[in-house]
C-alpha cells in the first residue's frame, strides 16, 4: 500500500469518526432540549433523511444554544461532583477539627504533646 493511500485512508477514517461524534452530539442536544416531541421527531427525521444538510441546518439554527446548554450541563456536573467530594471528605472548620482533637486527647488516644502539635498545625 503506497504511503499516500495510507494517508488518505487515515484521513477518511478520522473524518468518519468526527462525523459520528457530530451526529451523536446533535442527537443528544435534540433530546436534551425543551421542545415538543413532534419538533424532536422532525429534527431526527431530517437528520436521518438528509444527514449532511440536516446537521448543517441544525448547527446554524441552534449551534450557540447547543454550546450554552453543554456548558451549563458541565458546570452542573462539576458543582455536583465538588459537593459530593466535600460531603465524602468531611472537611469541616478548624473548630470542628479542634473539637475532635480534644476528644481524642480526653479519651487518651493522643498525648498532650501530640494535641499541641496538631493544634498548632490547624491554627497555622
């Protein structure tokens, strides 16, 4: 296989992958949008019957909104992930940590010196 044929084959393969990715993005945006079922069915039908023209028209008509919805969804996911991490990690205030350390000291788990070191770290 000549090198140029390999290049063209790879180029068409990557263009095909990009086309599939674009269609998946458009279909996911269609079903994520707040519009009637008939409008969704119309867009899906248009994309199946005339895929290139349908994708071009959809991106021209809804490209900016599509990007805004995607950004909003990613921000919501990031916020939910951060809240979950905070909840699981159990990060609290320095006062809460000092209270836990005092409880450990009072129960004899840590010594007075270890308590002083940990308290200095928390207050620093």
